[in-house]
């Protein structure tokens, strides 16, 4: 389940996906699907509830900067000397065969 997508489709990734990101380009829970995450609360209240039932709670996330964050030109948490965000095109052209 893509917890950071506000309009998921059963097939998975869609070109029309609306990602929920903070000002730094990090995924945040989609508030329309996880109302307890409103106001930047994240999954804390949901995780606390799940833990109170004696269960474990976790999320899976790929590392890196989402392309959507680059397209939105979100602020990076990198030091001020670093470029604001990476490029969206590959640095090396694909090899021709």
C-alpha cells in the first residue's frame, strides 16, 4: 500500500498519483487516508494504538529523493553548500548498441 499517495489505484503506481510530501520532499502519510496524521503528526498515534494491541508497526520506504520532490523543487535538508536538489535526467547517456 502506498501510504504516501492520496489517490491510490488498485493497479499500483499511476501517472496521476498525488504524492503527499513535506517541505523537504520527504513522504508524509496522505491525510485523506490517515486522518490521524493531520498537522504533521505522522503515524505516531496509529503506531501507538497498534503497539497497545501488542502488535508491531512499521513502514517500508525506499531511500533517495522522490522524483516528485525534485519536480516540486522542495527544499533539501542537505548542507547549504550542496546543490538544492539532484537532476531528474541521468548524468550519463545510455550506451548505444
